[in-house]
C-alpha cells in the first residue's frame, strides 16, 4: 500500500541488516513516526503497547522479536525466555502464538551459532507470506464486492461497512477486511467505506480512515452506533470485518463492538463477512464464547482521549469523572451463525467446521 504515493510496509528490516523498523501506530493519524526495534524488550513493548497491532502484524513482529533475541543470545535458555516474554504481551490474537511456536520449533532444531541467521530468514518469510496471503484474501473478497455491484444501478458505489482496523496497518501489507476493498478499488469498481470510529482506541477513525485516504478510497467516518441506522435505511450493501482469532467451528473474535454489527446486519438482511488468514484460525478450540480469552486493557483507554487541539498540537484529555470506574473489554465473540461467510486466502467458505475444513483439509487429521 502507499503513504504519500510511495509503497510502504508496516514492518521491515533496517538498512543495517539487523535492526527492525515499524510504523508507530499510536502516533497516527496526526504524525507518521518510524520506530526502530533493537532487542527482545523493544519488540515486546511494541506489541504490548500497541505500536503494532492487528493479529497478522503482531505475529510478524513476534517473529522478528525472536530474531533480535537470537542476535543477542542464541542459547536454549534465551530461546525459551524470548518465547515466554513475547507470548505474554497480548492474550487474544492467535497469530502471536502461531508465529512464536513456528519460530521456536525451527530454531530448536538449529545449532545455536546458526540460530540468529535462521531466525531472521524465517521472520522475513513470515512477513512475505503474510503479504501474499492478504493479497489472495483481497482477490477472493473482491468477487463478493463485484456481485454487490452487479445488483446496483450502474456506476453507483458499493457501500461497505467495516469495524476497527483490518487494513494494511493490521498486517504486513494489503490487510484482511480491507484487502478486498483495495483490490476492487484498484480494479476500477466504485466503492465507498463506512468507517466505524471504533472506540475506545479509535482504530477506525485514526487508522482505517488514514490508510483509505492515503490510497484514495472514498470513505466516511461514523460513530460506532450509526451502523444499525444505516442498515435500516439500505445504506450498507455488505459488512466486512477482520478477526483476531477464529475457532474451528467458525466463531470469530474481533474488536469489541463487532458482535453488535453482526446482530444489526442479521436483522436487516445485510451480508456480514469476516476476512482472515489461515494462521488466525485456532484449530484447538470450538466454542469461542467459552474458550477465547478476552483481553481487558487499562481503563485510561476509555477515560482518556487523544487528538489535535486548537493549536494543532497533540493533547490527551479526560472525558469521564475521575471517580467513575471504567471497564475496558477489548474484544467480543461473534457466533458463527451470524457470519455470512469467511474470506480466506484459499477462498470463501461457510463459518462452520465443515466450511473451514473444506479449505484446510490438512488439519482434519490433527
């Protein structure tokens, strides 16, 4: 994707060949800040403090974190410690565990003197694989947008509602939920995106709107509670969101508020799709409501808000009484029966165990 007209990824190896550079997403949309990761601790902080976020990007960052750790110390003890430190950063996104397990399995079978080089090579592969996966998600999902376009008067834009940020900022490039939109837009289809602000961290207003604007995709930011109204009045043709973890039965866990959009979509006969890469599927669990750990983050994300003040300076202000208690559940689970279909790199399937295993038959014997 592009920033100021130039292609850019969210994470890349620095020119010195060992440091890792990222876009600090906590500074967007008002400033584009690049941050350098130099060791295990800085990689862990980037994930924990959400300088990087989005399940695929978290996984790629964890892989590079393992590489940075091996550059410092390639012993078995250091390998175990790196996995432990990174695993503790975020509890919900399954890509984190997938990437760490993948790296640890490969490095355990590598002699310590060769571990750093092997770790950097595998981290780069994970990043490149994510780009290819997201591109294919975009190609499969764009077909759904084409179908929606065929049902509308010629030239009229397809209105797509999304929640949180599942664009290229949540991956290494292209994105998941936004990848079909980018592919459709680049192919000349008229699309318009309703962008939920996505409280409390405003990933929609701050990140989705920013990246869509950079790529020239028409969009409108809306308050989180507007989606149902738009659907009631025929102003949404389909919904596409991402997911941080999908169960083997098709339940999807995504940014808090996704479930409410799925309910509104079902009540108004609006198709509700979820886009995801294969590594986001957790084949070890069936019941998302029971088995997916829901991250509870600090109350300051709800009670405080950051933006530009009248002087054009970034400022943080409190919007709740200091004495009020705050709960901050970061994710919710949308049951499979509310999902019209899952858009993966292998195609579109029903949100069910049968649907998923039709695309991923190799896991049937697991």
